[in-house]
């Protein structure tokens, strides 16, 4: 019985000694399982938010927010440069197209699902899509 106890104690010591050492793999594991966010209680100061670098171009907004529908024609979204698909919208005037894009209209969701876009960026995205018409 005593022999089993000594073997078990030695095995545990080796196990815990191995866990106590720090290696690159251990550090990588710690980084992968680290929390991805923080919770702030009322009255605590949140982390500072870094401001964007400025307004995005119409092409940048199109590529990040509009392409899913307008690049594929999903839900009857007119593709950039497709004069026949855009003409009825263009005939209503740019202000109406912009209002529909901001507020949503038919299959077009409000802000084109770009909730962090400014109204000016939405306008630039429209201009980008109709520039060759």
C-alpha cells in the first residue's frame, strides 16, 4: 500500500511541476482563451474608443455594406452600372433615393444595414453605384 502511495505522490508531483512551467504553447493557450470583452459597472470608466480615420469613400461603403445585395442583385437590388435597373430610381431624384436608403423602402433596409455609416457615406455609396449611368 505504501508503495502505491509513493508512486501516486511522485506522479502528481511530476504532473504539477509540468503544469507550473511556462512555455510558448502555454502562453498561446492563455491568449486564445482570454476574455474578448470587458464589463463596466455603472460609474466605472470604459476603455477609450479610437475614432475612425474619417469618412469612407462610396466604393469603400459599397464593398463593406452594399455588395451583399447590390453586387449580386439579391432581393431585386440594382447592380452598379445597370442603367435599366436604376433608371426608375434615378427618375425619382437623388434625394428620394437617399431618403429610401436611409429610412428603408421595400426590400431596401434602413441605412442599407450599415449602422455605422453616416448619411454622407450612404450618399457616396449611391453615387458610386450610379456613376457609370
